[in-house]
C-alpha cells in the first residue's frame, strides 16, 4: 500500500488542528462559565452542560482518531455526537427545567434496571451466572447490590422529582411499557420524534442515518476495494475523506456551543464568535452543506464499487492491512 494514504494534505491537517484548538478553547470557556455561578449549579444548567461536555468529548475523540489515521472509527463517534446535539437542542428548546429533571430521572431508572439484574432472584440471573462463570451471590454479595439499589432509589424518590415521577408513571401506564425514554414524557418517544420537534429531521434522515450504519455494523461491504478485477480489503488505517468528518465535527461542536451559550451564558457568546473569526477565520455554521455533499458522493461511490464487485465476482482477495 502507498504510505501516502496515511498522510494528510496541508489543508486537511490545518482543519484538524483547528478542531483540536476549538476543543481546548471551548473546554476552557465552559469551565469559566461554570465557575462564575455562585452556590449550587441548578439542574437546568448542569444537565445541558453535561450533554454539551459529552459532545465535546466526542469531538476530541474524532480529532484523536483522525490524527492517527483511524478515520473509520471516527464515523461511529460522529453518530453519537449528532445524537447528543439533538438531545441538547431538545432540552434547551423549551421546558428546560422539566426536561432536565426527566433526563436525570431516566439515568437513575436505567441504572437501577441494570443493578436489579445482579440480584440472585432476578429472572436474568441464570444467564448472567453463566456468563460470569459463578453464582451472583458469590461474585456480588446481595447486601452490596441492595445497598447500591437503595442509594439509587433515594435519588429517584427525591422530593424535587415528585412531579416528574408522577408524569413518568402516568406515561408508563398509558403506553403499557416497562421501559420508556425520558423524552417520551413530552410526547416524543423516539429520537426521530425528538429531531423533528426541534427542526432537525434533515440531520436525522441523513447524518444520523448514515453514521448509524457504522454503529450497527450494517456496512461491512464498504471495506472492499475493487481494482483491475480483484477485490482487496481496505487498509485498517487509511484516509478516505477526512475533510468531511472534520467539517461535520467542527460544525456541530460549534453549533452546540453557540446554542448552549445563547441559552445559558449569553454574555459569553460574542467572545466565542470573536474567537471563531480571529483564530479560525470563519463561523463553522457555514460548512455543513459542502461536507454533506461530499458524504453523499462517497455513498454513491460505494454503491458503484459494490456493483462492480458483484459483476466481476471475487477473483482474489489481497490482505493489505498497513
């Protein structure tokens, strides 16, 4: 394999460095925002900030992966980044306090459901015993599991969550489901409904859908290359179109930060815009359409390659890893 496939050109490397710089700048700015709050940070600030930080972490991971040549790994991370942006926009769009409580409650209800599986009387305990190679009572003493469950129960039954618990129970009874997503409390049971409600149906139908193929491993055929009648495995580390993933990560990190500042710390928004223009020469909100067009072009190219693959059959497979 030509080693040049592992090198970034000047423009792409510059964009990658700008993404890394933006991650550092935003992390410092958000810490400043939190430090300026006197006393306890309200839940309607903590939850959006945590979701934003999760998104920031994903942008940083994409930067690190592209830097070492693992572009494909970045695509699955990009799906998580988009999902976090959708949820962030949803919480900040309206009823931020109530939605933040629902998100908080949803986390602890999910945690309790996982802990209950480790009790010896749970219906899943035989399966877990077999997987772990031992009895649950021996591996996880019942008292310690119950202590954790009791601690989570206290979180769930906190007085300040009384009204959101009522709403949760009402929706759960109405839908007759043992598990519901936190956003179902507001009439949006699935992420698609959430995306549509905040004007992000296009993102859901394109970016989220495309990158979900990476998460669910439904596109392994894309790892074949077809050259001169022979099908080759693609290298494990190779650059195909790093500009697209870098542009997407930069754009949605920028949008998430701009939205968070606008809703929670408006006095910091102008400083963020000034940084974007002075340090990076633009507002990243302008890049998405061009990057999406490149992404759709690649998808079409894969379709053409697979047609050639099926047409010629496999004459030989070349194991070209590095």
